[in-house]
C-alpha cells in the first residue's frame, strides 16, 4: 500500500464499519422459517452457548499452546458478580455477558472491564412471544438472543443480552465472578458482530459527512 490516506480509507471501508456480518446472520435466521424452528436450533446444546471453557482443559486437548496467556474468563462468558456498576449504581442478583476482549481479561492487563446486562425472558411475560420473535430474527441492535442457561429458573424460556447500556467492573473483581456459560464459536461470532454494530455502526451518510473535512 502507498502512503496515501485515501488508499488506506478505501481498504478499511468495508471492514471497520460494515454491516455484512450482521446481514449474514439475519439471512441465516430468516432461512430457518418460523420462530419455533429458530429457537429449536439456537437452543440446541452447544449451539450458541456451552459449559464454561476451562484453560487447563483446552491446553490438555492441544487446542492452545502452553506459551499463550492462561485465561480465567473469555469474551462473551456469562457471569454473575456483585461488583458491577451501571450509571453509578451497583447491580446485584444479575447475570452479565463480558464485552471486553479475551486478551484484555488477563490479570494486570487492564484496570476495568466492560459487561452487558442479561434480561431473563419468562413464560408468563405477556410480551414474551413478541420479544422472542424479534430476538430470533437478529434484526435488533439492542438485544441478542440466548437460550435458557442451566441454572435459570424453570419459568425462564430465554435470555436477552442488552446492548443498550454499558456496565463497568474492576478487572480484579471480575476475575472472581461466577461463570455460568461460555459462548460457542458460532455464538461468539454472532456476539462479536453485534458488539461491533453497537460501537462502530456507520450511519447512512456518515462517510459523506466526514469527507466534508477533506483531510485527504
């Protein structure tokens, strides 16, 4: 690549702010048919969530090398902690999904970590059917569908990761959290696509707005 900033922008255009990954997810969900079929697939064991992934286990299976940083937590892990804060208020009796990258969850790598709240969907909720239908199309940028977790009460028929609102926690406190589940590879891809959409989604005219400054 030349030292031309316009060339650099062109290389990044479809990668940094694009929505292609989310469109692929939405088209896949649409191909499954009705909500019940989508829910059956995504609720299957290991489909988008699995038991917490343990460092020693993956090391012994040869999935990672011994010179890689050992991990306690992974991005997307579902955890509970009493040390998380939202708008200055401590949140208790809740589960969270870890939004921070796995490499930033290594002890002493960062001071703080970012979490997203989980909202249980209960069978007696009058809006449950409508919410499940919305979540399982993956068209919402406010929530992501997760199946019931192993330790959820029987009345919980699903969960929503809430992307509207960032929760903070000290990393040292988070490393002591209870792990309930990890995301599968597919679940992690979906989660990553939605986190990216939340943080860097481009507006329809945003590139034109920024071009108005004629930086290159």
